[in-house]
C-alpha cells in the first residue's frame, strides 16, 4: 500500500525480547498499556499525529521498547478520501498492524464509539471517535451501510448542526431546508416542507435536539446506503 509510516521496524530476531506491562511516555508521567490509544509522531512534521491502538509492548535486552500497534486512519488517509459527512475527529480502525519504537509516542488519546462521542459535553483535543472499520488494501468500510438523514441523504456528521422535523422525525441540515444556522438555533418548532403541508403534524414539545443518534428509531428505520 502507498501509505508510509515512520520507522517501520522488523522486530524479528531481536535478542532477549520480552513483553512488558507498560511504557511511560518520555518527558511525561503518562503510562501506556496494551489497549490504550496513542498519538505517534508523523514522519512529516507538518502532518497531524498518527493514531494507533497499542496491542502489545516489548522490550529487548538493551531496553529498547517497541510497541505492536494497530493503526487508525484519518479520512484523508483513506483511499476514498475525506467526505462531507466525516467529522473532524473521525478515525477508521484499520486492519493495518505495525511495530514502532515507543519513542514515536507523543501522547495518549481516547477513541470513543460514535454514540459516546456525540454525548460528550465537551470535546477535548484528545477525544476522537470511530464508527467504521477500514480495510487498508481495498478501501472497504464496515459497516458499509449507515443511517442517512435529510434531503441530501447523508450520514450524520457530528460537527454539523441538524434540526429535527416534528412530523416525520427526520433530521435536516439548515442549509438543505433554506435556513441559516443562526435561524435554526432560534427555532422552537420545525416541520420539513413535506410535513408542513400535512395538516396532521403532531406538535411535540421536544422536537429539537442536536444529535440524531439520540433517536434510535429514526436511525434503524432509515438504515440504507
Ligand atoms: Zn442535508
Ligand atoms: Zn417532516
């Protein structure tokens, strides 16, 4: 594959290699263990850090520490590139495994499930989310179908505000229904064009929230693509 990662090392035939419990990131008191997600220094200093999940940590007789890791890909690193519905903090869990020197670890991060990420009160620099697995060789995603919303039939991008129609319960991007974001945030009730021409729209008290993932019924019903 075309992607290059820094210092790809073969750990084959390293003498005296043994698995260790943890590694403390140089210059910090942060402890990394198997199962943790870490940020790794990119080969190109202008690029954002690589993100990986640590599978195993090993040290050799001279105490060189290597981490066996599984890469997360950012949308722009995938074969299909970044798409409109990909959030800024979106990562794909890849099937690309690697061994890296522990020195490339710059920090730790948290890769949330999509649902947990949309429920965070505040998104910190260390918060990411993953909703797709990605096959690096073919560019294929799992799942290959997700719920889509709005007239534009796009999967939910948690960076974008959406408004929920009180009639059909679908979610809409303000721009797709001819509103500005400012207008949308001031709305108390919203009905899409189809539903507002329908006289039987039931007025619900709480037709407005900021996350389609809170509405499981909508998600299940509209599962396609
Ligand atoms: Zn839309
Ligand atoms: Zn509607």
